[in-house]
């Protein structure tokens, strides 16, 4: 496509990949840890199981599995990667970034590599960054990953949060193209909601070593998070459609952040989409934060549901609060 005689450059998804730890933790098993039940968890969240990283298995380990699968699907060698952006809130180390660790493991040394922390919106943020680099003509091939080991910051005695989260990673390879791929991305944040969903420790605040789990835990006011998530996702869906001059019925697939089935259903209703056109993995994966959207995308592609040429709406909402969307011609 051209504009004023200039050929437009788009970022197209050339391949997808995902990776999940072998260990599966069911709701039935959680009944032995906290006062909950499979029926209670499933009816309120849609979650029935989640994957948990093994001892010594890191975010980079999961990211590497997803990245190699995406590279193989795209037919791209690691030395072709010119940019690596990794969304995570659970990096292996404070520094270097998990992106740098992953880059070296893959054999892609030398390209730009960095992490993005936008909680559950991390992959959408990372995808948007990589899209801009490709559109600007700076790079032609990028690897975008969302990966988490949230089980490392869960208080397993807190029934309000321990039932929600899981570990996993997803990835996409983007390549420069003249045909539309990523049509637009839309990113937002509002730090005023910090206390509704957060982890109270950090480097400059302090790790509070005397506290249980060294103070590292997810704190969440579930009902309030639900309300804000539904409203903000409604707005970003409308923003995305308006920016592209599209009717909501143009969307072939909704690929949402997998946090809560009721939030997913509310967004689908807003789009007038039947649930048969929504990729749902929350029942099997739980909330994998930045890994959530790319895991669902890869599932949609490898299951044969998502086909080339179809229009996909990716969206996510997470701590910060952060939220965002991407409209993609797959």
C-alpha cells in the first residue's frame, strides 16, 4: 500500500509460539491448601487449572520455549532478530533484563533487547513498541515475548489471589511487510488505581525481608478491579474501532487477556460477538499476566481457528492500572 507515493511499512505476524510448565495445579488440589472449591473458583473466574513453574525454572526458561516455537513457525533464524522486546513483571534478575538473557540463549547477541513492565498489559505494550520500530523502518524482524512466573509472588494462603494466577509464556515474530498486519495499537495507564492491584515491595521501597514470602505478594481488591476493567476495556474497544473506521461486526476473533471469564464475556457482548468467536484459555491457564494474550493467540493459530487474513482484536488490562489493544490483520 502507498500513501502520497510512499510505500507504507507494516509489521505482520510471521509466527507464534507458546510454552507452559509441565506441572498442572487444579482447583481440586487448591481445596487442600485454602478454603475454596472447584465450583466456587470456576463459577466466579472460569479457571479450572493453571500451570506452575518447577523449582529452578525461570521466566527466561519459559520465554525461551515460546520464542523458539515462534521462530520455527516463522522460519526465522535467531541471528535475523534485530529487536527483542519482552513483557514481564517477574524477571529472572533485577538486571540484566530477561530480554538480554533470552537474547544470549537464542544466539541473537547484538540486537536491541529490553523488558517492558506493564503487568498484564505487558505483551500489548511490547507489541506496540516493536510495531513502531518496524513502521519507522528501523528494524525488519522483531521478536516479542510475554512471559511470567507469577507463582513466585503468590501467597498460597490467600484464597482471594492464589486461585487466579499461573505461569507461562507466548511469543510472536514480526516481520516488515507492505501488506497490512498490525493496523493500530492503543495504550493507556492510570497510576491512581495502584492500590487496587499491586505488589507492595521493590528495590527502592525495600524488600521487607522479615515478612512472610519476603513481603512479595499480590494484593488485589477484586470487585473494584472487575468494575474498572470492564469499563476501560469497553472504551479501548470503541477507540480501536473508531480509529480504523470499522464496525464491531468486522472483527473475526477477540483474543483477550485471560484473567476472568466474566470480563471476557462482557467485552464479547460489547462487540456483539458470540463466544464461539472468542479465544478462551483462562480455564486451562489461569491468569498468566503478560503471557496471557500471546498464549491465547498461539492457541487460536495452532488449533486452526485463527486463519490468515482474519481480523483480530487483542486487548488486555492489568495492574497500574494499564490497558491496551491491538487490531491485527493476521
